[in-house]
C-alpha cells in the first residue's frame, strides 16, 4: 500500500558496501528485486544446507554452496531455478512459502518489482537456507550447529565488509 514505507524519507545511505546475511528458509534468487540495475545479481552466495551433496567439498562437509558465478550463470538461462538446482517454491519445510524471500526483500530489496524498497537497497546479500532435519522434540528451536556454521559462512562471504544478519529461526518450542 502507499503507507508501506520501509525507508523513512531523508535517509541518504542505501547500504552500499554492506552485506546483508539471512539465515532462513527459501530465497527466490531470480527476483528482479535482488539484482543490480544492469541485471547482475546482488547475491554473493547461497548455501543450501539441506541439499544432498555426497562428498561435499565445502569446508562444512554438507549442503551445496552456490557462489555468485553459479548464480549469474543460472540467471542467464531460461529456467534459473532448474539450472541452479534450487527453487524457493519447494524450500519451506512448513509449506507456508519462502519466508527468506520476504525477509531479504524487507532488508535489501530494490523495490523494482512494485513493492517499496528495503532498508538497504544497495547492499549485497548472502543467504543460508537452513536445514530443518532433526529439529523435532527437544530440538524444536533449531539446529545450533547449522546456525553457527551459517554465521561463519556469512562472515567469510562478507570478507571484512560490514555484515548485518537476520536470523529468522524462532519457533514456538514446547
């Protein structure tokens, strides 16, 4: 709506030079709101922790890490989700949609798809799609190892740049 304002008037800084890291479920990475004016992606990396990757060679030993080059190559195809092997439509373990897309859009969306721009529309993004395996019963608040490794991943992707992290991992436990 016209009243949906994320960036108060008069703020000159737009997040250039900052990395917004998101730990959540589901990122619709092809969306125009996550691209630069020239069409290139603002997503530096996407780590899908749930992906089966026998013999994963990343430092964490599981999941698949898609770097910017892989994301850019996928975006150059007719079906980016298929090309990358990652689709936000099947990403949410609770079947309620790709929450990570909404969070990333509020934080750093460009506003180019009709909605308002995010708080830092010029920031780069890094995303960790959290695995939800083994998080029932007493572990229903999440997988602390996956979260800590996700934070380490985001720190490494940022490479010393300022990093702001959104952790949408809360649940009603018990």
